[in-house]
C-alpha cells in the first residue's frame, strides 16, 4: 500500500483560528490527492505564549476539532495536527489524528508544554 503524505509547513502567526483553518483548506484544495496531511505541533495556538495557549485550549472533540474533521471528510484526507488540549483540569500539548472520513482515531497528550520551564535537578 502506498500513501501520499504531505507536510503542511505553516509559519505560525497571530492569525485567528478561522484564518488558520481557511489556509489549511486552501492547501487541501490544491493537494486533493494526499492521503494524509501532517500539520505542525501546537498548530492552533503556536508556541511560547502561555496566555494564548490557555485561551485557545479545547477538548479533543472541541469546535476546531470538528472543523478539521469536516475538512478531512470534505477532501477525503486524513489530518494529524497539534493543539492545546484541556483534559480533566489539565493542559496538554496534544496531537490528534482524524481519518479521511472525519473520525478521530487517535489523540496523544504530551504533558510538557513549551512555556513550562523545568527546574534544575542539580
């Protein structure tokens, strides 16, 4: 089995989430033969700004997850994307995989967020 995989090289900007989703859709329109599009880690929020990350957090079945699932179904393309996830009163740097039918197949939670600094053990 062969898969056509695309990597979405998106320079994180202070775009609104709807603008980010629209830009992703434009890429999907141009690359409608891709089986999978891989989108950057923390695609929805970007890195480094704790306030923004906390503002844009959502559950794995949140509003933007549903928008991306709709794109998957519309363009018959699976998408793996990163987002800040709120789960059981904790914040995670998560990656979600949605198949070409718009179904969530996997959600992986990393506990280390980019704005959290580790304390030295020395």
